[in-house]
């Protein structure tokens, strides 16, 4: 969990590279608040605050092993995508790792030796958990329906994006329904701090950004699919998709 953009004690701005620290680089006071759990099981204390980097490497290793296993059984789609689209594979896995890190902080503190103040859940906390679960359940048929069962691995970025899109929408909806009373509640406030929500205004701004960005990304996707030439250039690129296409267009413009 990152520290806030500004220190809550001295109100000075914290540089991005210092937000991974638990203390302010100016006044040296603690800026990252944990749930206050003292008696936590070994698994719970290890899983409660795993970062995006941890989930990124975990998903990378798991997917590579899955790709090799699929190739052994005559299904080389995933390993072929990793080999031909390495850049997009890494970006997609990092995108999924950010969701996994948030879900880890969302579920594990309440399931593995959580303190009593969080075990007596408020309605808002139950909503976050339930909406996340339903988002994942709805994301699976949505991804298969839009991508196609036979193209799940050959279109890996689209599969991951569509799988997690309902979760993002539900989180944005829940953020917009929170009231000032919810933020004043100690149990809800502690839980939101675990998820990385620093204050109500920033939380709502991020929710609006998600609700605006998802339709915008869908329009961009439709734009590329509606222009066969651009879609063909991206598909035929053997390096890194869009970046390779842009590099090739740059070299052609320079006459190389």
C-alpha cells in the first residue's frame, strides 16, 4: 500500500519514489497505517499486504508454467502469445497484478486472523467483498462471450481486461455511494485505508476516472477494429504490437 501524496502530519508533498516507505521523508512520521493487528496467523501476516510486484512475479511464473503445460498437451496458444507478444503479455500481467494486490488486501485481513473491529463488519465492507466476488463471476462469461472460447489465450490482453472490467465498475460504483458518515466510521475508515483509499474526494475522483476511462477504451478498441489496415499492422507485428507499428511508421516517414 502506497503512502498518501501528502504527509498527513507536515502536509508536505511526498515524492513518488518515497511513497513506498512507511515514514514521511520530511518529518519522519508514519504515513502508512496498517489495521493495527497484533495477533495474526503466519499465513495472514504474510498475505495481508503483498504488493503489486509480488503478484506480478507470481502471475508471471504461474502463466509461464501453464503455457508450458498447455503446449505439452497440444495447446500452444498461450506460450505462442508469450513468445510473439512479450511486451503486451508483461503489461497485461502487471495490470492483473494491480487488481490482485487490492483483492488481497480486501479479502485476507478479514479472513485470516483479522481483529475484532474488522470482524464485526459494516455493511459497506460486506458490499466491497460481495461486489468483488460478483464482478469476478460476471467477468468470466463476459470475457468468453466477447473473446470466444477458442481465442481466450490468443487474445490474452482482451481476456484479462474483460474479466476484470466488472470488478472495476463495481468498485467505482461503491466508491461513489460512500458518504461522509462512512468515512467517519472507524471500522470503515480502517478498511478503506487497507485498500489504499486516502480520502473521500480522491476516492470519488478515481471512481469517475474509471467510469469515464472504460467507455473511452472501448471506443478506442472499436476504432482499431473498424480500420482493417491498422488492425492488420498491429496483428502482424512480431515485436510488441502497437509500439512496433509506431516505430515502423517512424522509420518509413524518415525514409529508412
